[in-house]
């Protein structure tokens, strides 16, 4: 029977501080944001440039340009949390008998990591 890996060190405080700092940075970026003259629904406009200037935009990928576009699709990508019961099942598959308190801590860290990834500065 394989040996369960040890629990990682508790990073909750460190991650919470990171998210708090990123919240300040994000708020300042949103406050300073000035929309350009291009509208997202203007199919002849530079959507890539517009999207790159948005606060919090980490990357903008543009497909190969086509002739006269009829529509524009914007796909927003970010991390998503799994529900706590699914996370607990996955953790207990690796660490059988893991107490709820440890699952709660690990889930809180995951939640903070997801939040930090959403707020990271460009």
C-alpha cells in the first residue's frame, strides 16, 4: 500500500496577504483605467489592443484574421474552484482518513490561490 504524502506547510496567511495586496493593486488599476476610442462591438476595431488594456488581463490571444468579420467571440479564462465535497474526496483518495479540519485548510489555500491568480498584476 502506498504511503500517503505529508500535508504541505500551511500557507494560508501568506496567500491571504498576497490576495490583500493584489486587491489594492487591482483597485488602483481599475480606478486609473481609461477606455480607449475602440468599442468591443466595433468589428473593424482593434479588439486585441482594447482587451490588452483592461485591468487584470493577463493574456490576449487572437486567431488568424479573417476577411469581414460578422461576429466577435471573447472567451474569458480563469481558474475555477471544485466543490468542497469533490475536493475532500480527491484529498482523501491520496491521504485516507484526512480530518475535515485539514481538508478545510487545504481548500482555503486552494481558494486563495485561485483568487490570487485572478488578481495577479500584469
